[in-house]
C-alpha cells in the first residue's frame, strides 16, 4: 500500500514568517499534486509536479519534487492570513496524505 | 462552467436507510472518484472509475456501491446507512488522473 506522510500535522505561525511543509513516501510516484482546502469547501488544485527535482513557483509558494520522486515540499514565503487552510498532497492519481493544517496569525 | 456538481449539500439519514449521493461533471473527464473526509483522517478513497462502465474499489468501499453508466455521472449509493458513515463526502474528476482532480463542494452526511 502506497502511503503519503505529511508533516507537520499542524502549524501556526505569525504573518510574514516563512514555512515549509513536507510530503514523504517510501514509494515512487509518477506525479504528485498539492491542494489547498478551506473550511466547507472541496480541495483546490495548486500544482502538479512530474519530474524528479522539479521546482514550481506560484507567487509566494514554491513546490519541489524530490529527485527520487518519493517526496515533495511546499515552501511559503512571507505567509499571509489568506494562506490559512489545509494543505494536502496527493500522488499516483488517487492517494492523498492526511494534510497539514496551517494557520497564519495576523 | 459548472465543473463538478454534488447533490445534496446536506443530508440526515436514519440508521438503515438507503440513499444516493449524486455527482455530475461537465468537463468530459474520464476519471472520477469518491472520497470521504473525517477529522484527522484526511481524504480516504471509497470507489473510483477510469471511464464509463469501469469502476473499482478504493481504501474504504464497504457499505457503498457505485456505477458509471455515462461519462458525466458517478453516483454513490449507501445501501444501509450506519452512524460510522457520518462524514463529508467529496466527488472529484480528472481528465487523466495524473495532473490533478477537480473537486465538488461536498455532501455533509449525518446518520443518526
């Protein structure tokens, strides 16, 4: 069974700080996605990474896929209250991690 | 574009009742999936489909049935509702599965 482990489970930081959350597995993934979910809504796709070592940027969010395609990270620069939410990683089409719940304090 | 439409948004059932959660997409996506989301458990896959007429079980399929007679629709049936099925249910669709899913807004189900 392929598993995706996300860390940390919870993170609360002050506005303006930087942070990194992680998504790790012992399995190789052909692609990996990151989603953000807000309360009462479905997850919304942020990015897909497919190549080992790939780095993608979405404004203040930087996503990296590990060289071996077993792990990924999401780095947020100068976090804003609007970044608050549940961040989920997903791989191989249908497998989701349990998520990192991020809270940015104004 | 409607995207992925789930109905109803809220439902309360009594133990033993049956019901169907509806899911429709208008993006001509081949892949469709049903997930349940419980506190601390993340999204768990119930059933999925890679095209009309093709379905398969996910991680937690017991107590649920699906069928895929058309590309657009992927209903989820609860055969005999149990309190353990109280959850938020999400339907999602994708063109190929590899490049991410579009999710519906969810159905919050309570079984009493």
